[in-house]
C-alpha cells in the first residue's frame, strides 16, 4: 500500500508491506453500519437524488437544500478512522457531519473516542437508521441525527466538522464555515478541498472499497484549522528586557496567512515567520544590535497573551500581551 502524507509544507511517502499501521484506539466493540449492497446503494443514491431534486424546486428562503449537495456514497470505515485520527478527536470534542449518510462518522467518534455530536442528512431512512444505531450502541444521549438543510444548520457548536460532499457544495459552504466556526475548529473534507483555504495537512492513501462507488481506488483527506482573526493594529506590552516602550503591531491577514510590520524602539521592522494555527500565533521580531525576539501567544477574547524569548540576554524573556488599538 502507498500512503502519501503532506503536513506543514513537507511531503513524505510511507510504504507498508501489507496495510497501514494499526490505529490504536480504546478496546471497545463498535457496531458500525454494514456497507450497503450495490443494489441497496443504487436505490439510496436514486432516492437521495430525487429528494435533492425536489428540494431544489423549493425557494431557498423556505429552507430547501441545494439540489447538488451529493448522491449517497458512504465513506469506507478506513477513511472514517483516518479522518478521526487526523482530527485528533477526543472526549471533549463535538463532531458535526454534514451529509452524514448512515451516521458512521459521528457514531465512531462517540463510541470509540467518547465525543458528542450530530449528523445532518436529507434522506429520512438514513436519519432513522442512524438514530436507531445510536440507541442500539447506547450512545443516543451523546449523538443524534436530523433531516435538515445543511445550509441552514447551526454549526457553531462544532470543534470538529466533517464533510463528504460534491466540490461545488464544499465551496458554497466556505463563507458559512468562516462565519460560524470558532477559531481552532478542525475541518476535514474527503476528496475535495475547500477553495481558498490552506490545509494544515492532507493525506492520500489506497482505498479499494471506493472503486465500485466512485471508480477511484484512493481517498484524499484534507485537514483545516479555523484561524483566529488577528488582522489590524495591536498595542503590545513587552518585558523591560525586550522593550520599555509599547510596541505597535500592524497585522495583515488573508484568512490563514498573516504578515505585517511592527514599530519598536522608534524603528519600523517587518514581522517575520508568522504562523497562525487556530488560536495559536507565533512570529519573530528583529531588534536593535542584531537581537531577535521570538513571540508565542494565544488569541482569545479580543486580546493576545503569551511569552517572548530574546536570545542571548538574561532577564529578557517573559510574558507579553496585546490589545486592539483604539
């Protein structure tokens, strides 16, 4: 099997003799829905397309879902496991799956990793099947499934959001994701990236189960992390060993990409090596006499707070904070 992993600007190709390394999860049994037979899958695909076509005939103001969301193609169990592993799902997470099908992503997140969440699906029989599976597995108090327009669904509770929809629909959701999801939320898409977003990591691997449904023997997963909003002017307070004056930061942000300038000790300098990962912000500032300050901070509640370290100077490290300039 060939597995290709891309993360943080690097690419690795890992080869295994027979299959992927074992995924270490808590040893508890889970009854995942059985993969539908080809005939059943065709029936459900036709039913979903009919439902979507009917929905497309209703004005969006009446809550109708777009007619091009996706036919029913379940994610293979191996893809589900890899999505949840990439997102590092745990007991504190709330997982929302848009186009949840038979519910296997949310069910697995709850049963194996202890998460909570819900799934949104357009076919009534799949919603009923998913809720029945939750009851049978004893996790109905932590997950639920609803028939609902995904464009009208409130996704703000999510800490993890999973999407396996047609590329046009994925891109139509982009503005909704930016508006409703909180900084730090992990978003995973199956096969289709989100246009204009930079994935934190993506992975392509063999998946023979997909051949009958899609004609492709591989799966590609994209992991994104919603960035905090940091663009604008900030006034920063630094340790005296770094600067006794307040520092002005002018940050320019294009979603996940950030750069800018700083005014420190009556000098304007470029802000270097900026990285924004959810709520976590890091950057470097060149100082006088060739010194370099490394900043780490967390963006929360309208302020940035963290630590700064200055190489080669005793007492030149400590806490720093910044608030928006008025």
